[in-house]
């Protein structure tokens, strides 16, 4: 069995400006995390959703986390196409960055829930509806914010299998289903169904360490931003990228046809393109005809 690892899942907000346009989009993007978790078996530890992009911390095997990423991308594009009649304006791609250092893991875990506050929204992360910040280091009698309606009344959740077909479609926006015993309330597929709160809290171990990382300054934020930028790399025009790839293939291996190269040669070619041109992993996968996650294992 492949080893499980932590992964930071994120999108480039500059690219995905039409990700969220109204409250219904927020609900759909929020509930989509549960749909993807149920479909892939990946453990979701935290997430937050902003107008232009989501952030999440996942835990699982690499191939399963890639499936989660790709499913979230596909279902997002499909939702936008159905609801708005076109997805032509949406450029939505997610990155998946492996996190292995404990201190950086704590940094990312906090980052994935505090960004709405740090980005200027007039709300604390534990009161932000479109993220999981309300779940952690809370007393047993804490009432989840998703159970409270607009008038401040606490509502009783319902099982998913008690919903009508129309209600389920409105909740999930997907043909994929979730376990019938999962709970929903006020339009939310409750994150308590699938978010591993205990594992998230174990990352910090103490309330005070959690508080400290949630209050981290610019240097901690800059570290995450730098790693995200490095992970994204550069997306070149397809023709230019293919010309670079063919030229390097000739100089390294004497052949312009990448498909004729063995796997080690393709990985070496991908590494050279990454080091010399910072080409994105997504584009490298297309150019050398290898899965993106396999390239990430061997190329930095």
C-alpha cells in the first residue's frame, strides 16, 4: 500500500476569478468537498473558500489525492457550465503540494482556515461559514455554525437519505452520491461528516500552539505563498513549450519524438525543463506524456 501524506490543495486566485459569483456558488463549492471526499476516500483536514479560490489540507495516498484534485476540478467546471450556460470565462486548475516538514505542516494547516480574515474579510476564521475553522479546539457542547439559520435559530440536521431527489440534487450538484447517514442542514453538507478534526488538532497538539500559528505574521504567510508560486511554475504557450521540449530531447537523447524515450529519459527531460524554464508540472505531464503526480515524485 502506498504511503499516505499531507497535501496542500489550492488554486491560483488570479486565474480563477469567476470561481464564485454569488452565495449559491459558495454553497456548491463547499458541498463539493464532501462529494469528492466520499468518492475518493481522501481525508479532508481543513478548507476555506474565497471568491476566487479554495485552499485545503488533505491526507491520503498520492494517487487518491490526485483523484480528489481532478474530481474537484471537473465537478467545478461542470457546475459552472450548467448553472451559467458556459464555463468559457473560468480558468480553474488546482495544485497539489506535498507537505512533509512538521513546522511547515502547521503553517499550512493554519493558512487553510485563516486566509479569509487575513485577506480583509470582516469575520474571524471560526465564524466563517465557507470554511472549517469553526471545528477545531472547541468544547463538546459547541454548536456548529452551519446549524444556525439566518435568524439565529438552531436547526436540526437531516440525514441525506431523507431528502427528496430534487433536494439531493440541489445539495450536491452532482450525480455522485454521499453516504445516506451523512447529515445536512441549512443547505450545507455538514463538514462533520468527513473532516478529520482529531487528526487536524494532532498537528498542533495544544490550543496555544494552534493560536500561535493562526496568528502567524507575514513571514509565515510569505513562506506558503512562495511555495505555492514555486509549485505552480510557469505556463508557456503550447507551441513554445513543445519547441523547447523537442529541442532539449534532441540535445539530450538525439530524438525529437518524446514518445520514443524511456521513462527515465522522460523524467530527466522533465527535470531539465523544470530547472531551466520553471515550466508547470501540469504542462510537463502533457509534454513528456507522464502523469503529473509521477513527475512530482522525481522532479523538484
